[in-house]
């Protein structure tokens, strides 16, 4: 028997199944859905679930050692890490990351801090750009560290973006921001919603697929 790792109940009318990069199964279900109905959905989708979980297992990335010998991604490209004795923690010169030697043992922490800062600036810029284009308002832009969601839009009009998206090509981040901004108008995935996403990013399907196929690269 397949047991879901997470069940999320909401006002939706249909069931939705998601398999994350770790192979964990999340089921989004209507509020009044019974355990029997959920199990029926699992049985109907059993082959799909098993295939997706096997794929996730094969594609599961190795963990970084953070010893300074590995290249790090930024906006879809890999860059070498070099240590130096100059001021500051992290400097990016467009060709490599320069890390202050005294932070060698805290490489993961200082790089995560740097990524989050860049993610917030880029996500804020893009959110402002897209909301202005649609003539709508948002409240705040926040950066998250969620491991199963790339973005979200709350009922209070807050846009939440996963900082790991700055490891991907810029267009992927643009797609996720466009997706969440579109939710400010349509809190569903209707035809009108996807038309709005396309209005903001005409090539969104390409980058939606990139994220689906390469999400395993966005780990840190």
C-alpha cells in the first residue's frame, strides 16, 4: 500500500498528486474527501506514483561537501570558488565566487546568505515589474527555504519565493514569480490564470518544463 507523506485539504473540487525531488507524495484533496476516496485515487494513480518515485530516486543529487572544491550555480551557470584574505564574506565578479578565508569553515552558511540576498532583490524587482504590468497590488515579497514548494501567493497578497531558484536560469525564476503574481488575480489554475502567466512570460512553458526536469540541480 502506498501511503502519502502529506495530505493537504482545501476548498478545491478535485484531487492533485505531487511527487517532490525526494520522492515524497503529497495529495491535495477537497475538504470533505474521505480516507476511502483518497485511497481510491492512490490506487488509480499507483503506476504513475511508482514511476515518479523511481525517477526521483535515480535523479537524487549528491550532497555538496562544502570544502571549496566544488563549483556553485548562479542563474543557471556554474562558477568556481576561490578563497582570499580581502574584506567581506562573499564577492561575485561575474566569473567566480571569492570567499573570505576566515569563512572557509562556514562556506555553506555564507553562500546561503548571499543567495538569499540576491533572491530577494530579484524576486522583488520581478514582482514589482509584473504587478505594475497587470495594474494590481501586492503586499510583501518574502524568501523561503521550503524544500517542496518553489513559490506561493497568500490570501493576504504576499508573494513567497524559494531562494534556491537563483541557482536556476533567470527565466525559471521569472516563470515562478509570474505564476505567483498571476495568483493575485486568479487563486486557481483556470484558463484565465494560465493566460495571465503567458502574458507576463510568453515562454513560460519552456521554463516550467525546465524546473520539472532539473529541479534536482537546485539543491544546496
